[in-house]
C-alpha cells in the first residue's frame, strides 16, 4: 500500500529538521565534556522519565526518532532561545506518541505545574524545551474543547514565553494563563 503524499512530506520534513538539529549541534563551539550549569533555587523537576512504549504496540514509522536526545541537541546549540523553542515545537508537531506516552506527558506537565516547578528553571534549556515539547504533543493530540488541551496550550504559552524572555514568571500574562490552567484542571478528570 502506498503512503499518502502528506505522510511522505511529513517524513521528509522530519528528516530535514533532524538534519538541521544535528548540524547545529555539530557546529557548537562548546567542548563536549563541559559541565552544564544547573539553575539555583530549591525547586527540583518532579516529572518521571517517560515510559517507553511497549514492544507490542504498532510502530508509528518514527522508531528511529529519539525525541529526548533531539531536545538535548537543540538545547546545547549556540542559537537564541527563540530558535531553540521553534525547533522543539517543529519536532513536537511531527512526533506521534504512543497512547501510554501521551498519558505520561499529560501527567508530567500537570505534575510540574501543580508542584510549581515548570517556570522555576527558566535558564535550563533542556528542562524548558522538554516541557515545551510535551505540552505541544499533548495539545495537538486532543480535540478542541477538552480540558487537557486547554491546560496544555496555556502551559506551552507560559513555558515558551518565559524561556524566550518575552514574559517574566510574575507577569500579568503568565498569571492570566495560570488562572486559565487552574480552571482547566478543575474540569479535568484523569482516567
């Protein structure tokens, strides 16, 4: 059976994105053995690592894609935060999670928010891009009107804008989005 044209184009776009990410990572001037600074503060990330999809689940055709290593490559590039966020978003939009992984992403972004950690590490590119990636995947894999979709969108907005420096943690826009996130959480009933 032939693949539809949109799947061929999607696969090609994914290859181009990863080629660019690898090229950017290869062009970095930072030594590979340099320690990554950790942000100061008492809040610590609480989300568990995503559960790998069981081997019995059908492949999405993107088995060779390791989003975690791709995010780390993006995080370590010498590009601006805006470019890093855009690259993570492109990666998330072309990523198809398993059902188990999607549920993990949902619970992890909710846990990071309710623990108060999701904006506490705004200088940690790997952490922020991972949250941005997960929120984008959750938001795009749910239909309009679902509370988790609304929550993920506002989580994504705050994460992206604080990481890029467009908003501060205590800004009016962030607080407004958090009010909406609280409302979505009150509607959300985890299964």
